[in-house]
C-alpha cells in the first residue's frame, strides 16, 4: 500500500501549509504529498482547499476575490508553532523539489469544479515544466473537462479523476480525460477488485483535520488492499511511516 500525506500532515499541523508539508517531507517511505490549488484575483497559484478562506484563516470571502498580497496578510494559527500563511505553489515546489527529484511525488488537485478558474491548467503545467518536475506530478480534479484540457496541454501528464464512487471515477475517466488513476472515497469502492485491475486506485478519507483530536483508530491497510485500493491519502501518515 502506497501512502500519501493528505494536504501534508494535516492532523497534527494546519492543512496545506508549509509546516504540514515540511513534516510530511521528513517521513521515510512516503510516496507523495497531496495538495489543492486555486487562483487569486491577480492570477497567482495558491495552495488552499476551500473556495473560501473562512475555515482556515481569520478572514472571510472567496479565494478568487483576494489578491496574493491580501491573502498573505491572513493568518493560519498553529498552536505552539509559528502562525502560517497560505502558500503559493512556487513556495511549496521550492521546499519539495530536492525530495521530488529523489522520487517523492506531488498530487496537485485543481480546485476548479465550483469556480472554473480560467487558464489554471496552462499556468500549472507551464510552472511544473519550468521546475522540470513533470515526471513527479499527478494532476487530479472532480472536473473531468479540466483534466481533458490538461491532457491536451500535456499529453504525458499523469491524471487521476476524483469522485465519491469508484464506478463514477471510472465512467468519467473513460469519457475523454484519459485518466489511468481513480481517486474515490474509500467508502465508495462499489466495483470488484477484478474490474479495477490495471488502474491505480488512490482512496481519500474524510477523517479528522487539525486542530481536531484523532480518534485513535488505525486503518487496516490489508483490508483496503484486498478491495482493490493501491494508494491512500492520509491526514496522519506519520502513524504508518517512520520519521
């Protein structure tokens, strides 16, 4: 079973922050890190999950309505750790590029199914090309048309299609975006392992995020693997890997 850090180490540290990514990068045996991107009012690529800043910062409003400088003035509090800010994708790539060149992967989820950010696909593909990290990137989205566009821009891109049920992932993947990876909810595996053969199946979870307290329950990865899941996006990967 391959283990990914979902929004970094997002159980013990604030999600999608440099702190969460730094902690994830320290884990031995980690396959990759997952993060989410959106565009600011002035067209900069920033790393944040929600379309609004309300849940993770002291601000209020849609990411798309802030300039980068305005977003950078917002705080993401991290208890005894220094307060964080919403990072740009450039900052994250600068942090991780050495590890990525050593094999670490990065799953970039395009958060464009609610707000269809014009030009997002071109911007991220061009940026990854400048860093020379094309072989270390997985692009994913719930929005199949965005992935189809991304495939046209970068024919060799590795693409994962997101949905709740694995059958819906498979259906959307066959519709034109050419996804070879399916990214369903772990509870949405409604096809037999035989029907999933030949696909990478990366399952996501909706578990506890910082600063909520963990339940203490640990996943049985063997059971998940028998259902056809090949990879898992975990909020607390450090419980399954060595620092």
